[in-house]
């Protein structure tokens, strides 16, 4: 392999310059820095976007916290656009497909199902682990309802640095202040649903 040493490369005619041909791999060595003072196109940092939802209502028998361990499915509606290999889920534990910085977002849809006039608070918390064992609560965003049959919606999000896909995972925990609220789910549309987007490298 020969080495070309120069301080400037310019097109011989016109204003376009092509490096390599179709199918070639252009390698940037470790430790090298690319400085962009112009406009770069075609270098999208987002390589993964995925969305999951609850397929059925979740009704706890009592107040307090409960992990959401079942009834998760990937969005399968016509027109849904998944980017990359996506997340995997087992018993409510979500595993990331590759290392990186991820945005985790949960939208939760709740309805008061208790006694008329009851004040109810509900929340779906994002919990993450960095050792595949101990989970840390990262969010606390509550929806409140007053009266039987009242609907409410809440949202929480967290940016998670996934440095190891075998140890860095997340799950969602449902909280309600009384036994009179239902976390809504559907297999045909997004009600309670989570979105995962890889923003860039860790």
C-alpha cells in the first residue's frame, strides 16, 4: 500500500470531489479528528429508533408500585417505521441492540376507575440498571385524576449512556396512589407506549 502525503486535495475541474468508489470502505484511524467547517450531509447519527406499547389494560389489585412485566409488543401498525435492529424485551426488561447514548421516552395513559370523587395519582417510572441487577429510578412524572372515569396522560424521558448491552438495561414501573386507576393499553393503537432512539455513540 502506497502513501499519499499532501496538505490539500481539490477537484481538477468543477467543485465536486469524490473519494473512493461504490463498495469501497474508507477508514478513519482511531484517534483521528475530522473538523467540519461547512455543511455535512448523509452522516445521520441516529441509527436506531424503535417503539413498543402495552397491548392490554393493566389493573393493579392495590396501590403502590409494580413492574410492567407483560403485554408488551413492538408497534406493528401500517406505516410504522423502525430504524435499525431495535430493542428486545423479555418479561418487561428491555435490552439495547448496541452501545450508545439513548433517549428513552414513556407516554402513559390512565383512567380513574375508583369511587366517584376520589383523588388519584398515577405514574410510569423509567428504571435503569448498569449491572444487570440493581435498578435505579430515573423519573417521577405524575398524572392526576379527580373522579371516576376521568382520563389523564403523562410522559417521562431519560437519556441513558449504554456502555455495555449485557449490563445496561431498562424497565418500566407503574405506580398509583390508590387501587382505583387503570393503565390503558391496546394492540391496535398507541395508548401507553415507549419510544427508544439512539442519539449517538457513547
